[in-house]
C-alpha cells in the first residue's frame, strides 16, 4: 500500500546535503538534468527512483475533469 507519510519526493537541483535530508544515507548517485518536472522519489520501500511529473496547463480544472470521467 502506498503511504504519503513515507514517500519523500525531491524536485529540482539539490545539494548532497539536501538529498541526504530527504532520503537519508544512501549510495544512490543523484544527478541533475535540466528537465521540468523531473525528480526523485521513494515510495516507502527504500528504492529511490527517478520520475517525471506531468505538466498541467494553467487553469486546468481537476474537479471538472474527474466529474467528466465519472459519468
């Protein structure tokens, strides 16, 4: 089961100290790619993975879209 309580997420450029504060001591080698929405996450299983977030247009109405999908 996924728990946000144990799911640290880091976006953007961070220092080594920043990554260690987010994920604790790890042997993971973090690197920066100049791509919007890219980061690292740990879903609570101790495996830090690279991920990409979707780019949502300004003014997008999530509730309206959820209502449309529910019909």
